[in-house]
C-alpha cells in the first residue's frame, strides 16, 4: 500500500529519492517523507501530508544534502494522514529513521510494553512502534543495528517491508521484508531500494528480489550486499535483469496514465499472446500447462481466487473454462476464501489472479490452499513478485507496468490469459471441438486490431460523458460473458468518479434493482448480438418504460437497440466468449471521461492504492 525508495552511493540521494517517490506515488499518496544523512552525519527528516509535490515544496529551503537516504509515500492504515503520522519515523535516541510498508499486528502490546519502559510516542502509527523497538533494543542491549533489527523482527507479528538508517553507522542501510515486496537494485558503486523496480530502472536493470524474512545489509564501502536470515545465517540470491524501460512508466504524451493504459491495450494483448498463439499452426501453447499436464487435466475442480478487478476477470474465466474444459469452476474472493474453512484436496486446482502479485489476501489464500494439498496456478503481471514465487506454476500476462490505480490493461490481459488457458487445457482434455478451437484462436488473434478501431470512439464517449456527469447513481447490466463486464464497468466508475454504481445480470433487474429506475438513473446495458440478445432487448424496453436513460453497448450495425437507447457505442463483431475484451474498453473510457468532467484525479483516486499489500 505504501511506496519505499532508498539510495546509498556517491551521488546526491535526494533527487533520486524524489524521482523514485513520484514513480511509486500510485502505491500511496496520503503523505510523503524523506530521511537523509548529510556529510556531517546529521539526520534530516522532512515529511508532510499530501503528495510528493507537497514534500518537494516543503523541503525546498531545507538541507537536502547527503549520499544516503530513504523515502516513503504513505497510504494510511493506522493513524490519519498528517505530517506526524507520515514516514520516516525516528527512534527515541534520534539516531535511527525507518520507513515501512505493511501492518504490525501486535503493535498495541509492543507499544504498551515500551511505554512502561519510558518510551514516548509521537504518532498514532504501528510503524513508530517498530522503530522505537529497534532503537530501544540497540540502546538497552548495546548491540549493533543489524542485531537490533533482527531481534525486533523476531518479536513483531505482521507484514512489512522496511528500510532503516542510523546516523551512528552512516555507511549502511538495512532493509527487510515479510509478505510485502522489496527490491534491491545493484549499480556501479551504488545501491537502490524500491517497493518495485520502477524507481530503480533509470539507474540499473540488475536487481535482487528479496524473499520473506530476508534482511539485507547494504554498505557503500562494499562491492556486494549481504543478505541474512533472522539467525544471521547468510543467504545467497540471484541477481536478475529486469525487462522494463522508462517509456513504460512515463505518460508518453497522454494526460493521465489511465488513458495511456487504455490505449496501450491492443499492443499489450499482442505481447500477451506472442509466442503462445500460432495462427498458422492453429495452436495455443502455454508452457505451464505442458509442464504440469497431469495436475491440470485430472483436476476434479478449479477454484479461482482473486480480488477486485481480478475477481471480475475470474468470473469470465469460469465461463471459459467450463465451456472449453468441462471442469466445474468456483470463483471466490480471496479475502473470504481464507476465512471460510474451504473444503479442498489434492485433486483441486486453485488459480490465483493478481496484477501486482503482492495482494495480501490472495497470498494468504494461496498458502491456505497449498497446505490443503491443492495445485496452485498463478496469473500475474509483475515479474518477480510474491505470487509467482508462491505458486507451483502459472502464466504472466505481459502487459507491462500498470500505473493507474484503476486497472484497465491488466483486466484485458488477465482475460486473454484465461482464454488461452481454457483453450489449451480444453485441447489437452479433448473437451473442445477442433472447429471451435481453431475459430476462437483465429478470432483471438484479430482482437488487437479490432481494439484499435474501437479506440477511435473517444470523441463519442466524451460527448456521452458530458451528458451523464450529473448522475448520482448508475446501473450496469449484462448477461453471460458480459455480466462480469457490467460489474467491472460499475467498479471503474465508482473508483475514479466517486459515483455510486452497481452491476447486475440483466435478468436480475426485475428481482429488485428495477425499483431504483427512474428518469434520474442512467442505465448502461451491454446488448451485443449473441445468444441472449433478444432477452436483453426486452430488459431495455422495461427500462425505457420507466423513463430511464439508456447507454447501450451494441454490435456494429445494430438498429433495434440504437432506436431505443439514448446513446449507443458500437463494437466490432466477434465471438461471444471474446466480447468482454472489446466491451470493457468503452466502459473504461466512459468512467475516465466522466471522472475528468467532474475534475477528479483519475490516476490517484481518493482512499485507493494500486497494490493492496495489507489486509
């Protein structure tokens, strides 16, 4: 939920840290702060409520010298967003500064114990408890910083990625992680820390992905970093090369990351399918299915676990897998799954979906399912993240970094991977006909070009958005494969425009939601020409009879619905099971332009963070 950046080397740390914070601001933007050790080993800490620009303004007249520093953007969990609760936090001695992403679950007990020993607290955060604990251990036991950190981390319960500096040991940064991501960048006589690789990539493409309960000691006088466990036993880690470039994490001329990522979808889906779909050979190949054929072919049941947008992708995946593979599929919220005492055994396959690969609830659900003997298949975007390392196998969606908090290209990437998964597994099981298999492959290959054509509707969607910006509530309706698209469209509108919206199966409208429909309630209906078209047309007639205004997503050339609706957006013709890949785009654009008309920050909507790494 928070963003961590660190630097130690020979360059001025502050510009590197600030630039890194800006690249991580999508992870948290309630407050920001930086701690620097200057050339006389003075510890300077500057922090403020608001965004990184507010921190820059606050620190503009301050001493920002020094070649070692740590910085943080916060998404508040314990304690309201203000300058006192912002990170970094300082220990009682005034020597140690710490930044933290995660939650310390036993902070209240630890805080009381430290207060009884005379430690005074300044903030309402769980993080300050950790820095005070480390400082107390170091002072009371007269041990070095590494020993104090190791001892403290054995005591705390919870999730954390931390970075610590100490003005009495000015050549060292110590960092550690458990259930929260942390990356070490390896440069030429310099080292970097980041919650992910985005703040590092400008300076080096060589990184180490830390594992749970790793503690890294970074000394600027040494060529290599040292990684140890809680017992001070050394751990060897592979240095990997990150496939990421600056263009992927910059706006590239677009006013917002969200709009850029909407328009990137055709190219992203081509990247997602590259090397997996061979149109000439009419074949889909996923190495994870080939290498784990026995587990997957013989699955008694598949359980999809995910949160938010990924859960909506999972609902589409359920229909795809059941259609092509003839295996029963359940879709669960990861947050509910882990507390429901699920009945799972070694004949079950669990598919875990997460854009970030760090979603705390999904990670916990994976560990529960593994303990019960299930085979775990991960679908993820972030290479090197925790979920790919926690699963038995899986597939990356390869859509590149997604910076906008409201997911767009990750959703269509997830649906594309689920489509390929269902086709490939269905072929292996012999449960999909050759004719259907080839037809879907051919059409899936056509989707990126159809997306490019569809993206030309921007001006039309802008006009529709201006008309409906006034609304306080929206209803989204769809059926079959498009019901999850309605849910996703409603979520996008809620996330970035703060308009209340609900998604429903169109047929369920009569079972309650129809009571809400009046002239003030816009209704978005996905009414493409598929097997359920006539039934959806009937639903539209019921809506119009109650004076509501209808925005319809229709198939190209449709006249029937166009004559009934107040506004229509046409989709290129495609296979019914692939309609979500196209239908989601106008709903993303509708949410975007309504939010823009309302003057909202679409990339960093209030109260939301990109990666939910805490419960």
